[in-house]
């Protein structure tokens, strides 16, 4: 551990003049020995070093190295042989229909899962913000799906969405709707996968919103009430602006999550269909495509290209978000 | 030296601290809020409509888990009939035992415990160290470095899986637990969370007093910071544990079925051609039980922790 390098050994050592100074206000400067200065100057850096070291080694470096690998042909069986191919992987990806399909699927599933999720989270947070009996129960209940792993959640929902005996089709039959083939119909499959995401994350986001709502000063509501704002207007004019930064934060987190969607569609496809995202790739996401290229087709260079494309996509999405925010801010 | 700067619950700072006799606000009591929100306000009492809507939301949240239990306790023929069963059947223990054997869940559970435990421990340790430095120590570049920590949240680690996989192969760590543990030893969210807490809860005078007594930084951390930060550390431990237990993408890539974590083992259950739905559900139930147990016991603390980590100006 690097932590102890800059800290002197325990207790006052022989060279350290210890408070013989009767001055109770403690003239600290007089006892600043070299060791003490080293400690005060160096310790903070030692304390934060582990975070940055691990981040650099396991997040930043791999991300940059991904770019380098994407310019090569690398096979899974011979990882040490890297053949320079320049931008061939990128042109191949650009001309690959599966890539555009996965990109579109990632986008549509992302929208289908994120928009309703955050809307419902906002409503749920608002409800949880009332004076409630049993508020703890409602909060814990809302958060319980978050404790369910992707694996377990996807298995349960895959079964609920089963075509022949699934509970959801059974309920639809009750109201006169025929069985829906949730797995093979493109929009149905994407809706089902989005449902898994929504179920797992709505409560979590609601709690983030609730925390922000509770930090809104009460006098803002009182002022709005005096101005004759209805509850709905108070919600729109006080609550939503008051938690704007948290809303932005959740949008960012959900976007990152949606871009990397992997476990839900993989397990929803149950086996061989999972990796390709359905028989016709109807719900293959970029995450699945990355995995398929690297660990099913053994082309690590191509997998790295997909990863880098995902990264670019994230950057594009954030730039667009910034632009939209600016435009909206100007209009209000 | 006193440590009674801990925020006391009032109806303002903590909504559910309505004055009831059984509420305990004693120091060291379980019901202290971790953070204070000045002037935080909730406006109205909930009406019946709010309760109905909340009830529906709770039902949606909990029903899939209840149904997992139902499906896991019936047999495959019953579970695939319509109308579907709504009450638990008699086969729960048989199915759990079978799923346990079929999916090698015993080993997976142990692996997940090791992985999630190690990640949660190291995250808490490093986050508290770094959080203390960012909250109370003065050093050059503090604000820029803190911005950098927050900025790292925007770099999805999953995008580096290809070189990570190569690194692990080179190190000879393929299919081993260290390959899963090391990349997630630290968390930016954790650092930020501890910094927020310590900024409020740790009085500057205490740190100064330690300095005057000639204690060096690590000693101050050990004797002053750790005792104060015990509650948020426990919460951070649990939240990190949940995340690590449920992490899927990277473990799925780097581990194989001979040495899986729980979510990886669960994929095995559903990938067969002959699918026994009750067994699949029994596996899903087993894989979720440890976390559900944690939620039943510490749900309120975990909720509080997530809410505290969220407050951003």
C-alpha cells in the first residue's frame, strides 16, 4: 500500500519537539518538522491515489487501448498476434447491416425504457414526498427490484412474457386480445426487454428524485401557494425546476445504461438466440453485437471497434443533450 | 473532545421522524439521518388517491418476486398451464435443491460472496480515505481532482472489456475471481458519497485538535474519522455489495461455467433446450435471496444511503 509512505511512524519520535510550548494557542509553525510537512503535504495525495491508480489501470487505459486494438486484426485464440489493418474494421462495421440494426435497436430500446422509467420515477417520487404512513415500506418496496440481479429479473420476465402460457398473454386474453409473440415480433420483444429495465430501475430513480425534492426549501412552496399556484402548478413550477440537476444526472446515468444494454436481451433470448438478439437480430443491441464479434466470431479487433463506436455514440448523445438543454434554456 | 455535531432528527430534516413515542433519536440510535437538508419540506398529507397509486406501485415492484416464489414452488406442468398459478405449491424445497445442483449454484454463491465482499470492502476503505482527503484536507488541485473523480462516472468501464480481457489472459487471470474483483476496487460514487458525509459530519476542530496533539494524517483517519463515519460506511458497503453481486457483463465475459458468479450461473439455467420453468425460477429465487434478506433487514438504511448519495446541488 502506498498509503503509509508519506506518513511518519506512530507517536512522537525523538526528533520531534512535542508540545513543550506553554502557549495554549499553539504556534503550529514552530513544530512543523520535515516529517510533519511531508505528512500534511503528501498524505492527501496518498489518500486519493488508490482511486486514481485503479481507475487509470482498469478504466482509462483499457478505453484508450480499445482504440488501438480496433485498428488491428486480433483473434480470440491468439491474443498476442496483432495484425495492423488501419481503419478496415471501421469500414467493415460501417457497411455491416447488423451494426446499423443494433444501433437502431439500442436507440429504440433505450428510448422505450428510459422515457417511461424517468416519468414514472418522477410521479412516484412526488407521491413518496407526501406525509405518509408507512413511507419506509413504500420506499423499500420501490427499491426491491434494484436488488434483483439482471439474471433473475430477466428470467422472471421472460417467463411472464412467454407466448403460450405467460401470465401477460393470459391477462391480455381476459380482455380479448390474442396471444402476442413477445419473442419474435420486433416491437413486442423490444417492449418486453424495456419492461425489465423499467421494472428494475424506476424505484431507484424515484429515490434519487425524492432526495432532491426533500432538499427544496419549504418557503418556495409557500411563496407559490401565496401566489395562488395550484398543486399541479407547484409541481411544475417549484418541484421540477428544483430537482433539475438530479433529472439531468439520471438522464445521463440512464443513457449510459441504455447504451450498454446486454444482460436483459441476452437472457430474454434464452440460449443461442440470446447472443444474436433473436433469430432475425430483432432485439440485438450494441452490447450483444460486441460480445458476438469478440466471443462468438473470435474477432477481438472488431469487438473493440464496436466498443469504440459505443463510446462515440455516448459522446454524440451528450453533445445533443447539451445542445437541447441550451435551446430549451433560451426558450424559457 | 465531543462528537455531538451529528444532526438531530427534526420533522424538518427527516420526514419520517414524525413525533412518535417509539422513535429513537439517541446518539448511536439507528434512526439518525446521515445528512441534513436545511429547510427541506414536504408539503401535504397524502390523500386516498396517493395511497392507492403507491399501493399499485408497490404491487408492481413486488409481484414479479412473489411470482418467482410461486413458480419455484410448483412443478413444470402446473406452471405452464393457463390460468397460471397464483398461490405457492408444495415443491419449493425439491426445486431449490435441484436448481442448486444443476446450476452449480453452491460454488456460484460462494464466488459471488467473495467477489461482492472484497469489492465492497475495498470500495468502502478507499472511498473513506479519499472522501476524508477531499472533505477536510487542504492540498493543491483539490477541486480539480474532485471534478475529475466525478467525471470518471461518465466513463463506462464496460467499454474497455476487450483489452481488459487481454490483460487478464496475459496475467493468467482468465476465469478467476481476481479478474472480476480488481477492475471494480474503487468507485467514484463512493468517494463522492463519503466526501459529502464527512464535510458535514466531521468538525474541522476535531481534525485540528488531532493535529495539535501531534497525530499524523493516517492516525487522525484511524482514530477520528473512522468512528464518525461508521454508519455511512456500512450503507456504502451494502450498496456496493448489491451492485457487485448483480454485475453481469464483465463477469459473463471473463468467467466460465466452471467458476461462475450467481448471475452468470443463472444464464446456464435458461440456455438449455429442455427447459424446466420451475427449476429456472427456483434458481432465480436462490440467486436473489441473499440480497432480499439484506433488504428485509437493512432496507431503510439502503434507501437512506441511496438518497444521501443523490443530493447534488
